[in-house]
C-alpha cells in the first residue's frame, strides 16, 4: 500500500498519510471479508471494490492538500493486484 501511495502521488504534505494508509489497509480487509458499506447495493452479496465503495470506506479521513485522486488510485491498484 505504501508503494502504491508513492506511485500515485497519494500524499502531498504527509500530515494525513499514516492514517490514510492504515484506513486503506482496513478497506482491503473489509472488502476481503465481504462487509457491506452504506453504498453497497446488495448487502447479501460480496461488495464490489468500486470507486464509490472505496470513497465511502475512506470518507472519515480528511486530506487538507486534496490528494484524494491519488489516494483512490493507490487503493484501486492494490485492490486489483
């Protein structure tokens, strides 16, 4: 995950990076265990790792620099790996 953040410029000032990385790892764990979120269409099925799912699961973490596009790309890379 850390390497993906670097590859996709998922950080700027670095203030939120530790929390973002920890949350991203948590997102992967939730998806692997089939835990639904507020945006999961079918709570009986395993959630798909869509951008909306990732955004919802990461929504509690704020980045004052606005590196959200890079953060999403980093999480998506690891999910798809």
